[in-house]
C-alpha cells in the first residue's frame, strides 16, 4: 500500500474520465446513441449526476486495482499490461456479453475499445509516475 502512488491514480482516473467524455461525445457519441436506441430526450431524462459520479468511482476502483498489478514495472510493461487488460479481459468479456445480449458488433467496438484505450492510459501513467 505504501508504494502505491495515489496522485498518479487520481490523475489516471481523471484522464480516463476525460477520455470517456471525448469517446462518447464527439468521437462516437451519436453512433453509440443510435446503437443503443437512445435519443436526446432519453439522455436528458437520465440522472446524470448519479451516472457520472458512479462512473468516476468505478473508474477509480479499476485504476487502483491496476496499480497493484503494475507497481514497480516499466512504462513499456505498463503499456503492455494495460493493453492486455483492456483488450484481453475487458473488451473480450464485453464481447461475450454483447453476443448473448444480441447487441451490435459496432456497439461492442465502441464500448470495448474505450476500455482498451483507458487501460493503456492508466498503465502508462501508473508506471511512468513513480
């Protein structure tokens, strides 16, 4: 616990949260809404404080968890393990769920690869900032 860099965890969490705003905003927002069958009114009626607050807490927990695995590794290893975590575990697990839920492959790509990029960012920050 003492060797964990909590400031790096907070920054990595914040950057992952910012990535989500960009990813699900200008990059893929309209396509993500269409793939989920949402419209603007659906989003306006959502409890966004609850959604954003809970998402931030969950991303913080993911970052802390990754920090325990990456502690003491190089940036190259952080990127490699960040990619392996995002792609090999998270994106593939989402893929299995999306197949059974009969969600589109495009939605899987948008959601799954958000986590690939997120874990790459986390891995880089957590290992670079010692």
